[in-house]
């Protein structure tokens, strides 16, 4: 949502806008927040809850990065972007490049 673009600052308005756009499956994952919303900072608490419950842990992302990402039918640049997203800000660029190169076909590894 682009609340700043529309100058929406009200916590209740932002909270209501998000709730109206959440699908049924997602609602079942946040029923505790929906049934007992905090008195203040409803939107921020809802946002934090959604992020925590639907984002893989950093450990799981790192495991996926180290062993679960393959080139397959992706372009090398697509693979690199996917790996960069999994790595986040905490991974050294050189390590990421090495992991990426290991997933390239042997014939193409010499070029980089």
C-alpha cells in the first residue's frame, strides 16, 4: 500500500485498508491479531505479524541459498538475483559470487 503517496497517516485507516485486502487463507494465520487488535499501533503490529509469519527465517533462507537453489532453466542473471535476495544484506558479495559460479555449468565457469 502507498499510504504516504495518498497522505494517509491514520493508524485505523491503514489497518482497515490492509484487512480489507487480505485473503481468507491469510486471515486464518492472523486471527489472534484480528480478534484482539492492540489499542495503539494496530497497523504496525499487523505489518510486523504478517512479516514474521510469512517470511522464512534467516537460517532457512541461508540453507536454501547453500543447497536449494539451482540454475535449472533460469538465466544466470535470474539465479544470481534469486540468490542475492535469499542472502540478504549479511552475505559477503564474494561468497555469493562463488556460490553462484558453482551452480553454473562447468563449461561457463571459466569466464568469470
